[in-house]
């Protein structure tokens, strides 16, 4: 969470002038987004009305070849009344520009704050918003491979090595190996696919009270199993942060909200426990990798991989499959 | 530049509710300020008008006993039409509150951006604004010792040790020793004193075009020689960033702007070259200390002490005293 790129006032004014959004009157670097630089921009138009935007400069971790997918997706969803920020196109109609070799985009600012202790009513609203995105994206027409799918987990966990995993927690290596086999044997190939957000943690949802005002940070969005996105969201919202406590009220509300807009089919429902194990494995894999290989400094707060080991164990327990039953 | 304190949405809403400023609708951690955590806050009032503020949570480097000085000073200056942000008082009238052991304050948001390549017209406006602050602060009535005055430079440079200074640049130790003697022998004791900003770098000035919209970051403000503040501002604005190039047009404009509001007396003018050497020494001291003792990470960009060694050499050269002549 930081601003990696320095932009002088004159550079910033020149960048904003390429979009027909009025005169720049404020630009504050914001501590948001893990791998890109972001500014909250304020402009004033000829009628003295002020407008706010998020300017994102894409750093090395975002492949600029993927930007049309991410940015056009926002426009597609916003046009279908999903609560996502629109991309502001420049005076030539482009969704992103380049400045000193880096890609940048101007994105609508949406009000709202990210809840840290969601209520069931809020979880229900998030379920609805996610289902709305899944339906609205059906005719998007662009595809992007999930760069954080099963092959990526496998690679990351292999890079962690058995001794790395054991250094995180004794027995973790065996647990991971066993679960990876279960996932490989059972990972569904016949479920409906579509555009998924793939990272819908509370951090990536803006809310005002019980209303979802913005789903943000679509930089993991891709084409994959639609119900897997619900499983990711379930893992992200329905546990205490350390994964030790399952929150049944949030789970019921999230599922109910989602299914009020897009009911799961019988095969999707049956696959949910395994999809949720996959979701837990995906975040376990990145967290374990970062835990072992990221130099900790004040810039990056390392997240405990055990929080997703506990979720994985929860989902792997057949007694808990009922949380996904109708 | 970072956000050191984590505040959940519910905590943030509760904090903002203690001020009579409407309902919280957005809070973005901003990468501003070196040692405190800051958020750009947006609220909506009962007439649906939106308002913006900066929420500052004071971390360990700010002594909370100094907060009344800093925050009341803003109110004092704003009431006298100086371009500084007002302090928003809470519903009980307090200028700051405590939350989980940390002090926090809500401060008016001002538009404007910090210029990186100032023009003479902008430097003139900054000179005027600084003089305006000096005049308006005359009846402030509170005092604060300069924690970064000559004694502090001496201590910091002593902590750097000769070998530390030599490791930065061969010969630096002798230069510093010689200049500290010059400063000690000649530092004026009879010049007008008052409230000074003491850190008016371009980063701490918000501008819209040629207009100063905000002087910010008063956390070094203190009672000291008034003309020394002009010397600090001169050192901050009138050189290329690396200190290698003196910018005569900016210097002339800054001095002219300042004196158009508060003309220097003959004794102040005569002292300016020495005050400017002191200003250069002050930033040389903190930069050298940080250079030697701060662990560099992505969070902190270390600033080259040599940029102020060069300024010190410029100001110490009698041939350059003329830049302060009328």
C-alpha cells in the first residue's frame, strides 16, 4: 500500500488535461491497492462543479496487455447498473494512456467505505452485488485466463517447498499435499464459466450503511467457474480474520443474497465445498509464498497463511458441507 | 509517507461522528506527511452537500503536548485570512481527541497541489503568504521552543560523528565543524522573534496556478527569529533539488514578495546570509543523520545531505550575500 511513482504537480496537471474532466485542483496519493500507485484527484469544471476520480498508475505487477479487459469490464458492468466505477476515457477515446513508460487510467471515484466487521445485512448485499456482476458480465465477450488458478497455486506451493511449509506450521506440508490431490481429482470442469472478480474481500467493497456503493480492484478478474467466485467471497467474508471462527449468520446471508439474484444449479451447489477448498488453497498459497519470500517492512503487512489453513480445514470437513445447502 | 494506524470503517465512522460534520461517506488513507497517518475524509450533510477534511492521527514523533500550539495556530491564522486549513473542533469544542491512546485532529481540506518546478510568480506568492503569516501570528500569544534549532543541529551532527560525515563526503566533517563555529559566533540574538513555520518547502504549499491556496504541515512551527523562516524558505525554493544550481529569478521573486508585505529591517537583512547558512545547516543535519541511521526501505526515500551542503557553501560565500540586498 503505497505510491510507487512520483508525479510532480505539472506532470499531474498535464496527465489530467488529457481527459476532458476540468482543471486539476487536488491530487493526493492514496494508500490503496497493493501493487499500483493511486491518487485521489479532484477537478473543477467550467461551471465550478467539482469532480473526483481515482488515477491509477500501473506498476510492474500489472500486465498492461490485460488493461483493456479490466477497464472495458468496468464500463460494461457500470452500463448494466452494477456498482462498479466507470473508466474515464481520454479525449481520444482511449481507456488508458502511457506516461513515461507506465500505463495509467482515470477511474470514477465512488463514495463508500470498506467495512471491517460486516453485518449479515451487509453480507447479503454483497452476495446480491456479486450475482449481479455475474449476470451482467454474461455478454461481455472478452476472456482472460485466471492467473491465480489451480496451476498457479501448485507452482507457488511447490516454490514454498516442504521445509518452507513446515516452518510455517508443522504438518502443513502434508496437509497441503493431501488437499492438492483432493482438488486435482475433483476440480469441476463442467460448471458454468464466466467473468469473475476472484478477490472480493471486504477491502474491495465500498459500502454506505447496508448498501454496496462500489465493487473495486478488478485486477484479478478473469474467466473461470462462476460459483468459484462465490466460494472466494464466502471464504473472504464468513470467518473471523484469523480463520478460527466460522460466522454462520454471515454465511447464510451471503448465500441467500447471491441466490436471490442468481440461484445456484444443483451441480454448482454440490461443488461448493470443493470450490471453497480451492478458494482457501488459493489464498493459502499466496500468503505462504509471501510469508516465506517477502522481506517484511513497514510497507507490507504480511498476512498469516494459517488464517486460510483454518478455512481450508473447515471446508474440507464433510460435516460443514451443509453451509452451502439450499 | 504512509498510513501507520489501521482504522476500520466502523471505528472511522465513530471518530467522525464526534465532529458535527455530517455522515462519513468516504475515507482514503493518504500518502502524505512523514510521521503521522492521514486520511482524506468525505462527509455528507443533511442537505446532501459533501465536505472534505483531512483526519490526522498523530504517531509517536509528534508530542501531543504541542498539539494545542499547532492546532490553535491554524485557527488563529485562518481567522486572519491566511491561507491555512482551519481545525475542525469536536462537538465538545476540543481541537483534538484521543482514540485508543493516539491523538487525532480533523482539519479543513484545501484544494491545490504542490508545485515541483515553481515559477518566479509562484515564489513571489509564497513569499507574500509567509510574510502574511508572520504578521498575523504577532498576537497569537502562545510559544513553542524550536526543537530543530541550533542546539538540535549540533546534537544531530555530533551523533553523526566525524567518520559518519566523512563517509558521506570526504572533507564534510571539517566543513561542518568550521561552519558550526561561524554560526555559533555570529547567530543573532537581537532580531525580531515570532511564530515561524520553519519547514516551508514546496511540498508544504498548495497552489492553484499562481495562487497559494494552502500552507500546510505546521508540525515544526515554533517561536524563533522571524527572518530565519524566510531563510529556510529561501533555501527550500531557490535552488535546484540537488542544490547545485542557484535560481536567481526565484530568489528575487521570493524576497520581493515577502518584502511587499513585511519589509526586512536593516539588521534582519544584514543577518540573512548567516540565517541562510543556519537554515542549510539545519537540513544538512537532519539529512545526514537520517542518511547514516535510517534503514532505507520503500517507505522512506532518503534525501541526499549533499543537496544542503551545496546550499551551505553557496550561502557561506561572501560573494553571494548580494542575493539578500534590497
